[in-house]
C-alpha cells in the first residue's frame, strides 16, 4: 500500500551571504491515512522547516535542494505555486503556534472563514456560512453563531486556537500539520486542545503531524514519533516504543532530562553542551560532541538509520 | 520556630490601567462619573519561606504570580499588606534604606534575551552590582570575583568581554544567574527561569540552580507555570488562581493529594511522558479577566462543586489535618471527595 | 577573540552597505562635501570674507565656459564680484556648521526631555510632551522672525552679523527638538519594560543611572536615523530662513543667502548666481536623505535578517 505522504531524502538549504547552510539533511518520513505523527526536537533542529517544506512554504532564502515529497501519489515538491495552492490549505492544512499569525485582526472570524472556503470551493456564501458554523461546532466552541461576528482580539488564546483549528478543518483536509499548537497556552487549555485534535483525527480519519518540543505531549497524542537533531531524523518509530525503549543517546538524554522522570530533588540527567548551529555541524554524527557513549567512529562517519531490537529506527553507530 | 526569611503578609496589588483623566469619565444613569479600571492582580496573598527552602508559586498566565514576585522585590509597591524580610518590614523603605536588602535578595528573569543589557559586555553586566554595592572594592578583587562566579555558573571566564548576543539562550540564562549570585544573596526570586529554554538546556539550568542552592544555602521563591519543574525542585508549593491563593502545601503532599478543585484540574492536565492520556478534569468556561473578579470564590463559575455559599462568600485559607492550607468552601464542608 | 575592527568588517551593517550602491554613492558624496567645507579656507581660490579681494568691477562675470567668462573665476562671480566657487565653498561650510550645531542642540534638548518623559511617565510625561506639542504647533518661521527682529533691535545690524550663526543654531535647534523628544520617548517606553531594566532596579541603581546607562544606550539606534534626516532638514531650514532674509547676512554667505542674492539677478541673465548654490544644496540634502533612508532600513530590527 502506498503512503498518503512520503518525504524522500529531503534536503532544504538556506542561501546565506556566508554560503549555503543545510537546514534539513536527508529526511525520510512516511504518513499513512489516519495516522498521527509527532515531530520532536529542540529549537533549530529543523522540525518546523520540515513542516513548512511539505506545503512548500519555506521562507526565503530557503529552498528544497534535493529529494521529493509525494502526496497522494503525486510529487508535490515540484508543483508550481498555482498548483500548490490547490493542496495547501485545502488538502493539507497548517496550524501555527501563534494564532494571530493566521488570523487577521481587522476581519471578523466569519469573514475569514467564509473567504477561505470561497477561495477553495465553488459554493455560495450561505453554504459557506453553514459549513463554517458546522466546523465551529466541531471544535466545541460555545455559541458558534455569535463567534462569526466577533474579531480575533475579543477571544481568549484558547478560543483563538480553536478557531484556527476550525479554519484548518474547513476544507476537510487529509493532513493537518500543527506547529507547536499549544506552546503559547496554559496547561489546562493545552490539554483541551490536544484532546480535540486527537478526537478529530479519530472521527474524521484525518492524519496529523504534530510538531513540538514537548516529548510528553507527543507521547500522549501520537502513534508514531520522529526525533530530529541538527536537521536529521535520528530516531523514529512507534511512539510508545521510542519513549519506553529509546535507543539513540540523544533521545535517552531528552527523556531523562525531563523533570518528573526521576525523584524530586535529585540531579536531573543533563545532556552536556548544546545543539550545534547549522553552519557548524561537526563531522561524523552531529551529536558526537555531546554524546556520553561515543566511540571512535562517531567522529568520522555519519551513522545510517538502522532497525533496533525493539523495531524502531535509529541512526547511531552503537546499534 | 525561627522567623521566616521572607513573609508576604496579606499583600494586595491592583493596577490602575485607566490612563489619563479624560479616560476616566463615564456616563451612567444620566450622570457623569469618574471611574477607574483596575486590574486586580494580587488579592490578599500571604506566604512565608524559611531559610534554605524553595517555595514555588504556580498558576496559569494572568494569575498574578509574576506580579507577586515583583512586589516582593520592591519593583512594585503593594496597595496594602506587608513584605517582611527576616522580620523587618521592607515594602515601605526608601530607596536608600532598601539598599542593604537589595544585596540580600536578587532576581532571575524569564527571558534570557531581554534580561541582559544588549550594549554591555558580560563583564560590565557583572561588574555593575559589585561596584555599586562595594565602592571601595579594588578592581583586582572585582575581576577575581567575576571570574569565580562565571566559573561557578559554567560560562568560560575568557568570554567576559563578549556581548550577550554572542551567547546562546542557555548561556545567557547562566550569565543572568551569575548576576543574581554575584552579591552573595540569601534569597533568590526566580521568575520562570527555565520556561524559555529547550528541554536539554532546561535540565542544565535546573541542576545549576539546585546545586548552587545547596552549596550557598540559598532560599528560592520560584515562580513558574511548569508543574513538572515545580515537583522536582520545591519544598513547598503555592497554587494561585486569578490573584488569589488556592492551596499551599509541601510539594509531596500537594502532588499526591491535591485538595482544591482547581489544583486537581491543573495537576490532571500535565502531560506525563510515557503515559497515554488519561481523562483529565475538564474545567467549564475560561479564566475570567482580573478586571472583573467573580464574586465570592473566584473559581466558583468554573468549579463543579460550587454552591450558593461559593458565589457569595470569599473562602478563607484554612489548614487541614495533613498541613495543607486550602481556600475552598467545598473542602471545608467535605463536599469534595479526596 | 575578535577585534572590534574585524567584527565590524564581518558585520551585516557593512555588508548591506556594500550591497547598496545608492548608499555608497551618497556616503561618498557627503564625505566629499564635508571635506570641501572643512578645507574651504585653504582650497578656495579667494576669501570672500576679505573685502580687499573683492572688486565690484568683477561682478556678474559668467562661468568660464560661457562667453565673457574668465579663467580666474571658474564658476563666474556674483553681484558683488565674489568668486562663485569660493563663495559656495564658504557657504557650504556655514550651512553645514549651522546644520550640525542646530541638530546637536535639538538632540541635547530632545534627549533630555524625551528620556525624562518616557522613563518617569505619569505627570512628568504629560507636562513635557504637552510642551513639545505646543512647540510643534508653533510655526518656526514666526519664531525666527520674532527672535531675529528682537535681536537686530537689541544688538543692531552690525553685531547681528557676528551673532548670526549662533542665533540661527538657536532658532532651528529650538524649533525642532520635539522630533527628538518624541522619537526618544517612544523607544524609551519600549525599553523601560524590558527585564534588564528591572534587573538594574533590583540591583538598587538609582533612576538617573538606569536612565542614562541602561535605557539611553539602547535607544540610540533610532536617534541615528532621525539625526541624518534632521541635519538635512536643518540645512534646508537655514536656507529657507536666509532666502527670506532672516538668516545669514549677505556679507557672510551661506547657501541660502547666496541663492537669495542671486534671485534678484536671475531674470537679468545672471542665472549662475542662483543655480550653482541651488544645485549644491539639493545634492547635499539629497545625499543625506538617501543615506538616511538606507540607515533606516538597515537599523530597522523588523527588516533585519542576519
């Protein structure tokens, strides 16, 4: 069976005045219909760029320099801008961290929702209003009729994020890419939004790519996980396997550094140093200067992804 | 029992956000009236910390925890109530009288990108408090001290001449901590010191704070929204909601046996790694604005246990058998099964 | 450890400067103008201030390439028989002097007012900014006429000639300080809520120390941008005042008073007396404005992409 979305050896470069830097370095990913995938990593790991490159929205001076993206059997990475528009915001929707990035402060929620619909579908305005209402109900917004006439600033952060999800749902997309959708929100609201996303995926058989730095959130929400470090996926597989039996030292370190994984008051296990900047990636395994288990070969050879004993994939020479 | 190092006694802090005189004029019932809009950020909060303890104040955004920290540091004057340092009232002191206390209490800020002056090198940032409080200290001593403190927080002293923008977020936070420590304070107020950092860096900074805390017998007032961090580092935890204190207990008790309905909801919402999400407690509605506080218990309109009394009467903080202090009528009347 | 020179060489600032041809050209032009102005007493063929050099018989000689032109007066002479080239160089010198002087005064008053208003806030802010508003709603020409007239009455025409430069600096400086005050106030208000200012308060530093040592240095970028534009404005104001006869006296030419003195002869065919200083003025102001535009783009943090 072919996958709904495939990323093959994707490479994204940023052309800077000091030369090109590689932001995404040979990423392979697959996503099936109805599957939920968590893309985890620290800031600068390339997880957001990966998300943006899927819908071909990498901001200048970035560009896809190698590899391809296949969606529903078509190579969308080579699509023209115009053709891409049929996919972006239609078959693949994106949710951003800051709701105000998507919502225009000078238009009402209703106007923005209806316009999105009219741009993608050939329907009348009253039909569009009906769909908008239906989606607002779907994201469990109280009294959706009144929301249509409200402006973004009249709503709370949690409510805005729900509106964003409703807008993303308007065109019944097959994939939703959510980039840190709850980072700006409080825990109680975060839990509600995550519940909502999970529910939507189940009922509508939608696929979700959840991009976040929060391993705990991913471990609760998604079935599959891919951990990124310095532009590469270093470990991937079924979420519960990766979380309970991490094989890559970086994943292990990340999990152990979360307070709550050990007894209160004890020293947290920390990963020494920090992630290298993309222009200064060390030779060999990018993680080797911080790795506590490194061996000689790590400094010279780039590890290939290998199947681990628990069925996950990890790029580490120790396996 | 010895005097607590810091006592927050019935502190109230309201902010007037009305603006100028013209903005205050309102037309109501056929009359012009002057009306002020106030944000009721902190309402009657009392807390105390003993030497060497870590008290965490947790709550969601807008609950007044950061304001409380700034009232403690004397950045805002409280509308009423007192701040006592080792039994001496400090909130009404003049700038000059306050100086000896400034040496003893320091603050660490949230945003490592905003908390360091971008135009000052690390050395000058660290030098300033030392020279100010010890005008007779020799330059040699000052530089030695800077070197010592930079080593302690894990920043290479050779980088002292660099500007903040040349450092990463984690390193900046270390420098910020160094500035807090350089006067050898007794109390550190830390306002969300790790929430802007990546997970692996967060662990480094938390370890640094805990280690220096132990080494220097520091007392921490820790402000954060991240409950897993709280559980890890705190002796006592205070939960705030909408400017009011809901619950105060020692860390172990609070996480094992939360009593206030809001604390329960908050704890159930923390995502825990490796656990598939069990059903968390859903709260009705949203946090009201601190401009128009709900009557009675501020939590009543979101609470499943609320009744008539909760709507009308503000709950007092009462101490339960296990030492937990909680402000809830339902707990008092045993309407909440714990 | 990199030296600061090396850092500057690798900076985005220099990089974008090298990318922008217009900025480079205008910067070079400004440098040339300033060098010419500073060295005017040495490079000018004659001293237009010295009455001994001026011969009324040489008046209104056209530029050397025109019929009737003379080699010794490459750009011709004005109505008083002064060499145009020398007079323009001296005029540029006076104009730049007044421009920089006035802007320094503006900056001094504006920074003081804006910093206090922005940082202290409340009533101080309200009072200081209302003063600025009043000052701004007052046409500076009216002020100039008033002050100029009073001055001439008190000191007489003779003394006025000597005091013209400081007087113009005062008038233009006082007329435009609110621009600075507003810009500084806005950026101070942005800076003062940042955590590093709170950190300085926690240390126990006094208000004035925090204002001058912490807040002000971080508000200076916006100052640089408006300073370039304000210098251009001040030079223009000086020219306008002189053109109206309220500025520099004819015996001490500035670009504005030269344009004015030539204006009476423009229809009698002696166009060069007005046109040459006019072109010089336009080139000078244009280069400053173009450089200012580039500076604004490059210093705008929203556009900044390292």
